[in-house]
């Protein structure tokens, strides 16, 4: 029984240490938004990106399949056909929103080095 309790305690301590390391790493990563991958989005419709600081443009050329361009974004994460983006001046401390953009035929997403 003592070995079991000791094993549970070791497991709990390792879980807490791992959690703290992950939180510290996430905070450090969030402080350097300017170093993240830049994102440009072209769309056929005008999506609503609630992020302040996002630059929206309607491209002047006629007959474009994707006439709306969004810049001023950085890539936070991607997965399952979604790109989670934030504005260039995003601060985790302010509780600003994170935008999820789904891949589709109506959306083109360009990832560019910082």
C-alpha cells in the first residue's frame, strides 16, 4: 500500500511540474507575437474578424474570386482545417479574442515567415 501511495504522489508531483512548465512556456511564447508566422487571408465573402488591428481591404480588380484581403494577423495554432489567428498587437493579458478561420474553397490562407 505504501508503494502505491508513493507512486500516486510521484505521479501528482510530475503532473504539477509538467503543468507549470507548460504554462511558463505558453506565457513566454505569447509575449513574442511579432515573431510568430504572419498570416494573410483572401476570401470570397466578407467574414467578420473581430480582432482589432486586423487590416481589411477590398481589392480593386473586378471579377476576382477572392476579393477580400485580411492582413495584420499572426498564427497562434493550426489543426483540423482551422487556423487560429490573432492580430499583430495581441496581448494574452488583455483577454483579446482569438479568431478561428476554417479552410474552404472560399478562403485562401497564406502563411509567411515572421
